[in-house]
């Protein structure tokens, strides 16, 4: 159920989201979301990263890598397995605890997980800078201020280092499924907030507790201009017709294990994108 609550400030909305993330960290690591995150497979040696990320990042062995909004650390630890010296940052203390537990179960001793807000990453990390900064998937929509985000990304990326983003495309984010028809659900101009009260999460759709979450829409120009303003040069933007999750199982089919695309007959639109930006020297 979509709703608007204009009496709520963005800070109050973020605080409400944090409350849900504290809960979902545990549900995703040890409850109903464990399957989505393939926790047992990961412990047994699997990798959680989409193949295109592995290709785009290149050889990470020995490089310092910061994963912003790392959630329960599945991707962070997959990069650690590929030899990166990893730090994960998330504002939900429970996510940090689950990430540390997962690292232990995976036998990874040198991963570091830090609790803090992405907008304050510079202060939280004491000014440390990294050769690779990645935001993983499903990060941007939780942030009300992309300028503050880009400033923080710039502060933690070493000169000549790279920022990697992976997200659902703005075209997918604006759609809703109504009686089998994909329909635009809002005006894309405005970087507006949308609030939803529902049970379940993307990783645990049957989780019974009703919760309200708030997201902020983004467009390419908002992302790119914020990054350019804060000292990044955009190197590559790639759109794909595959997603590592499924927004509406009715209209999606598996393209390969762990990935989905729109069924035949639906218009082919870009579903996910990656963006690589280099920090100026
Ligand atoms: C959808 S999850 C990220 C999923 C992750 N990329 C993955 O695939 O496992 C979003 C994460 O962002 C974190 N988060 C949201 N807003 C944040 C903020 N302002 N600062 C730090 N972390 C934040 C949440 O706690 C949550 O763990």
C-alpha cells in the first residue's frame, strides 16, 4: 500500500527505516531471508556477486575496498574471498553484528565492519580512503540527499580510485504492476519520497510483521551531477535487462539461477545498471 505522510520529516523517515533495517538484518541473515541471501551456500564457498560486477571491478586482490550500506556483509565477504582488504559500513548495528558472524562462519578473519551513516562515512572512518568504493545493490533509494551521499563517497575514495554503483534503473523504479499491466506510478521529476506499509521484505516476502518504509526516487542526472560536483569523472554506465531479484514474480522469469528478466511479450526495458566513476587525482 503506497501512501504519503508529509508531516514526517526526512530524518524521521530515515529513523523509521533504520528501525526496519535492524530487524531485517536478523531476518535476512538467520530467518526467512536466509535463502534469498544464500547464506549456507556462501559459507560453503559460493560467491554472491553478479558476474558483471566481478568483470567490471577487475582484479581486486590486495586492494582496499569499502562497501557502503553493506547490510549483512554477503557481498563484502565475497570481495574478501577474492583477495580485497575489505571494510563494510552500515547504520544498523544488527547488520554489523550479522556481518561479523558471517565472516566468522566463512573463516574470514581480516574483514572489518563499521556501524555508521553513509553520509558521515568520512568521520566514521577517520578520514581513511580506499582504492575501491562500492555501494552494492539497493542502496540509493534509502538516501534522501544524493549530494550528501556523493560528498561522502568522494571523501572516502582515494585519488585515482573508483566508485562502483549497481542499482535498479529509474525506469523500473517508477513502475507498478496493476492487474498484470506495468504502469508508471509517479512523476519522475522531484526526487520525491514514497512510503509503503506492507508485510515482508524483498528477501523475506512472507515475513508477517507490518512495517512502513520510505524510499527516495533517483534519476541518472541526479546521481551523475552529484558525483561530478564532488570530483568524480564518469567512466562507464551500463544498462541490463536482467535483475538479481524479482520485483513481480507474475511478470518475471528466471534468466539463469539467481537472475530474472521480463517474460516474453512485455516491453524490454533496462532493469538494472552499473556505473563506474573515477575520483580525480
Ligand atoms: C537493501 S540493503 C543493501 C543490500 C546489499 N547491497 C546486499 O545486496 O546485501 C540496504 C542497506 O542500507 C543500509 N542503510 C540505509 N540507509 C543507510 C544510511 N543512511 N547509512 C548507512 N546505511 C544505510 C540499511 O541498513 C541496509 O542494510
